[in-house]
C-alpha cells in the first residue's frame, strides 16, 4: 500500500509539472504576447512577467516591442523629367496591437511583403512627381514627409506605428550613370583642353614679350658698348697722339713692340732681310742703326 501511494503521488507530481509547464509562460521586457485558442486570437499580454494559459488548448505567439526595420528591395522610379533613378527606401516601425497585426499580416514575413509593397508604392508616387535636381535640395525632406504621412495613415490597419521613413540612396541606373560619366569626362576634357590652349597662348605671349625685351636690352647694351668702345678708342687715340707728339721715338718703339707681339707667335717663321725696317729696333733701341746703314 505504501508503494502504491508513492507511485500515485509521483504520478500526481508529474501531472502537475506537465500542467504547469503547459500553462505557465514568461513574457520578456522586449516582448508582447498574443494568446491563441485553437488558432484564434483571444487576448493580448503587453506587460512583462509570468503568465498562464490553458494547457493543450491555448498557444502563445510572441511579438517584439522594439522598433523594427522594414527595408524593401531597391526599385527604379521614373521622375517628372523622365529620368530614371534607383531609389532605396526604408521604414522604422513598432507593433502596438499584436491582435490587429495577426489578423492583417498573419506573420512578420507576410507583413514585410505587403507593407513593403505599400512603402515602394508611396515612394514611386511621391518621388515620381519631382525632378532629379529636387532630390538634392530641401524638397527631398518634403518628399519623405509626404511618404511618411501616407504610411502612418495605413499603419493602424496593421496594428503598427510608423516611426520614421527615409530615402537612403538615389542612384542613377548603371547605363545612365555610364552616359553621365562619359559626358562629365568629355566636358572636363574640353575644359582641360581649353585651359591648356589658354595656357599655351599665355606662354607664347609671355615668351614673345620676353624675347622682344631681350632683343631691346641686347640692342641697347650693344649700342652702349659701341659708344663706350668708340669713346675708349677716341681716348686711346688722343692719348697716343699726345704721347707721339711728346716723344715720337718712344711712340715708334711702342708701336713696333705691339707689332712684334702680334707677328711673333709659337712656331712663327719669317724670312726678311736683317736690314729690314721691321727689325730696326733689334740692333738699336732708338732704331737709328738701320737708318745709318742705309
């Protein structure tokens, strides 16, 4: 009997454990829970803590209370000026009514597909109304604000709250980007060639002016040198004439020495008569011996 009682007590404890495990659950601070009974939503638990449910009959579905991100694929949009751009947009949201979220979206993947499509649709509608240049001005913020308001008006149907909507990148398609790059490169090359030509023209102008100034300076220098040379020659002639007038014999000796210096160099050979007038100072510094011999 005692063993039978222990066995019954063990079975009861196990049963209680199983029932407790199937009926008790914990909601964390970053979660909120939706109780489902045979797959149908019953009520929502938003406060964290230990809760209970009917075992084997009810299930718990958890939803994140934090701000979540929705980042649909990049899409191509035709702008008001018929230019095509690739627009990358994203939204930030949080689930505020798990019951409505469950009814409308069923699960997170389904919600991302449906609401992501609505986000892309709003982006196409609003971005398609502006010009390409407007996406680089303050109108970009106005476009994002209109998109945000459209999504916020639809958020309640899904049991969510849209926190923010942003347009991340607005890029030209690859083929258009290449064409734009080629045009930009051609324009820059044209500007570079123009600047190069202007620089070459300035160089030629400066070089011509410098050459002209050089020619003038050289001509002036040559003119001045000729004047100075003439004045020097004149002074020299005057000095020599004065010296000749004062001492003709010394002048004759001096001129002969200059002639000797010019005539006699290395390897010079001269065949002249010893009594030649050219050698008259060789025998007598006065040059009178040759004259007497004559």
